C-alpha cells in the first residue's frame, strides 16, 4: 500500500477540504496523477514507491517527492511527475 499525501503551506489537505470547484478539480487531478505514478515499478527491484507527497504554497505550485526502494525508482517517478 502506498501513502499519498498533499500538503499546502505545510498542512496536509484532503479533497473534502477544497472549497471551490476549481480547487476540487485540481486536487482530484493531483491525486489521480499520484495514483497513476504509484503503479510504476522499480526496474531493478520490481517494487512500487512507498510514499508520494505533493508539497507547495498552492495546488497550482506543487512539487512532488517520492520515497521508494532505491534512487532509480525515485528518480524515474520524480521526473515523470515533474513532466505532468
């Protein structure tokens, strides 16, 4: 099981915390992208990531971080998430 979290201004937020339709859409998209990325397997160990976190000042300014079995998986996922 992977741990997926979104933090805005240092505070963990959930989809139910979003007030506007735009915020809810951005949050839903962020979580969908993170869940899709969680399906990637490490080419060396055939494991998935343990944790994916999105941090930022707003939903439009998120930076993703990944904890996985090794730097190979973390690098692949971080690069993939940055391109989205």
